[in-house]
C-alpha cells in the first residue's frame, strides 16, 4: 500500500459543491481518457450544463443524507469526496472521486469507509463503477460483487421502431407507481430522488393490465433509467425513448447488465452496437431486472 496522506475527512457542506463538481469532472474525465477504446468517440469533460445537474443532485443528497456525504481536505483544500444515499434498506454510492494528484495515497479508502458507515443498517448496496482499476480494487475489497456493464450506441434505425401504445408522459403524480416498480425490480424505492430526476429528465410511463414500466429520458433521447414489471413494458418505454432521438444522430444506452438482455435486444433491433464499460457493484442482491440503472441515482 502507498504512503498514507494526512487528510481530514469531514462531512460535506453546500459550500463544497463547486469544488466537488470540479474534482469529479476532472477525475472521471481522466479515467475516460485512460480507458476509452479507440473506436469510441474521444472523451469530453462533463460540460458546464451537466455540472449544474450534478450539483443539484448532490445538494439534494446533502439534505436527505448528511451522514452519507463526506469530503477529504489536505492543507485546507478539498481533494476528494464521497456522496452516498440510503433509500429504504439500500445503500447507494452516487459519487466517489479524489483529485488526480492525490490518488493512490489512501484518501479514497478513508472516504469510502466514512460513506459506507452511513449504510451500516442496510441489507443491500448498489452503485455503478467506472473502469478505473483503483476504484474497482476498492469496491471488490469492500465486499461488492462486480457485474460488467454493457452499453448500446449508434443511430436508431427509424424503420425498426415499432408502434407502442399506452405509453404516456409522466409527472409527480406518478411517483407512487414509480416507487412500487422500483421495489419490485431494485428492491428499494427512489422516494425523493424521483423529484430530482423529474427536474432533470423527461418521464414516460406505460401502464397496462399485464404490467407497467417507466423511463427517464435525456434530451437526446437516451433512456437514463428504465424499470418495469415486465420485459415487454420495459422494452416499450425504451423504444419510445429511442424514437425521440433526433434522426441521424447517435444515442447511447448505458448500464445494461447481462440480466437485461431485453435491453440489448431492443438496441440490436434498432441497429445499435454493443460495447462494455465499468461495473454494476452489488451487495446482498442480484442484478435488478427488467432494469437499466441511472449512473448516480441507480
Ligand atoms: C477511485 C478513487 C476515488 C480512489 O481514491 P484513492 O485516494 O486513489 O484511493 P486509495 O489510494 O485509498 O486506493 C486506491 C487503490 O487502488 C490501487 N490502484 C491505483 N491505481 C491502480 C491501478 N492502475 N491498478 C490497480 N490498482 C490500482 C492503489 O494502489 C490502492 O490500493 P492499495 O491501497 O491496496 O494499494 C480515485 O482513484 C479516483 O478518483 N478515481 C477516478 C474517479 C473514479 O473512477 N471514481 C470512481 C467512480 S465509480
């Protein structure tokens, strides 16, 4: 193990948000630069518009989970942070980063221990890991099972888009329905996280007597979270999202585990291609299905 840096680990505050946003953007970008494949587009740092979304999500976590949000300080400067939430009996790690110049010196280990203490009463744990070998080492040593994540990407073949009926726009009035789909798939509801997701994404909902599903959809048509009680309804909301992508423009669906071949099959039918990146890290549970998790809200 490398020499330990003397870092002060303390609860994160609202005034740390900007520094933490910059650290996560820089360290995630550095990982992307190290791990992206040649056939993929060159990685770009998180744009300022998405930095705002990151700060809004994290501000909510500071309110709902003050005990799950920690920063590390060296000589009075914030050099890292870990943001985690507890939803029902699930611990969720949303963000975890140390500034590149301070990595590999034990700061991350201390941050992760503080965040995991917040989840000590939980039965389950769930988060998305980057492909960073240091992060993956920490997660496996902390006892998590690593499930490789695939993603599908490409321009959606318009002629492949099926007619899907009974998919409608969702709203805050659907949160009880969304929470019950979450419990059936993920084993824990998102609760107030739905309010944050509703602010940042379009929500679509499918309700049929045979099952129900929902998806949060980014501006470019990418479904960033899909959950359903049946593969059929989950596939239909994924199609509805992809159909909203701009013709001729590439779109990606991230975080597909092997337990969710229905999502691969939708992507393949849309003539998108399959790649692999990072892991879904789990404790006390099997990979959720039919389910495509969000990167930080899971
Ligand atoms: C993940 C991260 C937060 C860990 O913070 P850190 O301060 O570097 O963590 P630590 O020094 O406590 O531990 C890192 C471990 O990975 C090891 N490591 C570092 N680079 C490695 C590599 N290329 N291959 C294998 N192990 C590596 C270190 O030796 C250390 O293990 P050890 O303590 O058993 O020797 C930090 O590296 C980071 O910000 N990474 C980039 C962002 C990221 O991917 N975050 C996770 C998002 S899910």
